[in-house]
C-alpha cells in the first residue's frame, strides 16, 4: 500500500506540473499495450506480423499450422528474474511445432507471431517530429531472433526510413498521444519494413553511442521548447 500511495502521490505531483514531458506519463502507460500498438500501427499504414493472443493450446497450434512456418513467442512485458544466482530474462523465442500445443499455454495469455524473415532490424527513435534510425545487424544466432539477447554481437549503421514508414510512424505517435517512441522494425530481404513494437520509454543511449546520432540534443531541444 505504501508503494502504491507513493507512486500516486509523488507521481501524480510530477504529472500535474505545467511542464513538457517526453513522453507524457499517462499516455506512455496506455501506449505500452502491445495489442493496442499493433492495431494502431496497422491502421496507420504500417505492415505488422500476423499475431495471435490466446491461452488455448489448440488455438495456438491451429495458428501455427495456418502460418505454415516458424512462430515466435513474445512476452507482453519485460520478464526478468534470478535463477541459480544468475540474472535471466525472457526474450522473443522461436517455437517448434510441438511447443504450440503444450498445456502450459493455458496458464495465461500468450502472444504468438509469424516469423518474418529479416535482413536486419532497425531501431527508430522518434523525438517530437525528428526521426533517428539505425540498422541493427546481428552477429549471433540468438541475436538474430532477439537482438537484446546479445548486445556484444551487434553492429549498427545509420539509415533513413522510407517516406511511407516515416509518415506511418508520425501517425502512430499522434494516435497514441506520444512525443517520444523507440520503434522496432524488421527489414526483410526484399527491403520491406515490418513494425514490431514501440516503447514509449525506450532506451536510446546505446544507439547514440554506436552511431553518433544526436538524440540527446533533440530531446533537450524538445524539452526546452525549441523543437516541436
């Protein structure tokens, strides 16, 4: 109870200040919903992977059969903990066909998506209307499934989003009421950009350090009111 009261008291006080927020606290919390993000992104003209949310093993298996290819499981929220004294995390995971009918799926809601072939991935950081995009090239098998699992193997290159993707990103920000977002895309071997998710509070420092993209300066400009 004390933690909840502190969050609402001090957090509410900060949210009540007549100041520029990046991103707005309430909007950011709402925008963290992956199902909402996928629906909004699709409506804004971005391609999204075919997705199933279920706690029914039979439905999950039928989805995999309908996809006819590899399926990825993703947690709705970051999952971290300690096992045997070691820090562990649950990342996106490729599943075998036999995994999709497992009874444990009935425990709770699961998010399954089709596996989209990738040439590389892109982290696109939006600050107001300024977009900073960097290719992420994975150097290990685990990073090719989820690059967060092996940062040491990654290689970064600055890139420019296609105009249609940039326009879609700005529409997503408008729809979700965000002024900041860390967008993740897959770029297929044919060059198509596929939206995965947007983190309203996503980290950007590792991208800036690797590429020199002036994201911190853009955030300062926005908070100072010199950038809309």
